[in-house]
C-alpha cells in the first residue's frame, strides 16, 4: 500500500484496502474492518462499484457486531450501487461484483445475524447464478481436473459449502444430504483454503450430531466421513 501511495496509484491502494477489510471480516476483526471501509468511503469520491464493495465490507462488519438495522441498510445501499450500469470510473478489479456475489453477501450477512432460514435462499441463489453463467463441467483431458470456468466453479463451491453449513446448523438433515453429495463432487476438483474452514465446520456438525431418527441419515454421515478422510481430518476426535 505504501508503494501504491508513492506511485500515486489510488486505484491499487483502494484494491489493497478492500482486501485488508476482507481479511478483517474473515478473522472477525469487525471494528477494524468497519473503520477501513468507512474511512475509504469518506476519503474520496469512489466509483459506484468500489463504493459498493466497501459498503459490503461495512455491512458484514456491522452484522458481526450485532447491529442488524445498520447492517441491512448498508447492504441495501451496496445493492443499489451494483444495480447501476458499469461506470467508466469502475476499475477492472471490480469485474466479479454481480448479482450472485450480492446474493452470497446477503446470505452470509444473515448467517452472521443468526437468521439461518433467511440466509439459505440467498446462498442457493448465489450458487445457481454462478453455475448458470458457467456450468461446472470437469475437464476430461489429461492433467489436473479443473472446472471449465475456474473462478465460477470455485465461487459456486464456496456458496454451496456456506449453504451446507447453514443447513447443518439448522439441523435440516434431509436438505444437507443432497447438498453434501454435490459438495463432495466439488471437493475432488476444486480447492479453496477459505472454504475448507467452512467445510470442516459443516462436517464436524454432521459427525457430532450422530446417526439416528432425529440426526443425520447413514448416507449423510458416510458422506461426511468420506470428506473428512479424504482431507485427512481426524474423524475420531469428533
């Protein structure tokens, strides 16, 4: 960021600030994330999608802090900016901000607020939107197997794992089973370190619930064990 400032590259400085805020949100340093986002928004006139990005960061931070009203209002402001057509001032690094990304943020924000039932449809919408844009089609050629659309495949995997986690937290085992089967397919061909944290939490929730009439089915428990074993996670310590 210092180099960007010395070079007078404000666009790259904003890019770096947005990532610092993202890291803070991911690590639940919500006050620092909110400070970065608000300072960046107030510091200068921003292109619409850049402002929307910082408002998304701010909304997540507010949700983590339990400020429901401000979190939802800030997210709605970001949504309004994203509905506008592309602006000449929008930098190239905002290309991935679209309706699917917004749906994912809505879902995660409601998860942060503890509203699992509200979060689930948004996470499902995000995954389907990305897959409709670029269907997940494994490459049959020799060499590493990749999704045809690498970014959308990885993003859809992230959406599905968050939906899987929301379902497990809500103990919606039937729905979790269907999602877990799809996630298991993705785990063989798509890797995302950030998503693995969520996946591990979802797998643990399934395994800790135990099999039985009110718990996960044998099929779901078996899928969870297969994912854990494939990842080298200690299933015995569940």
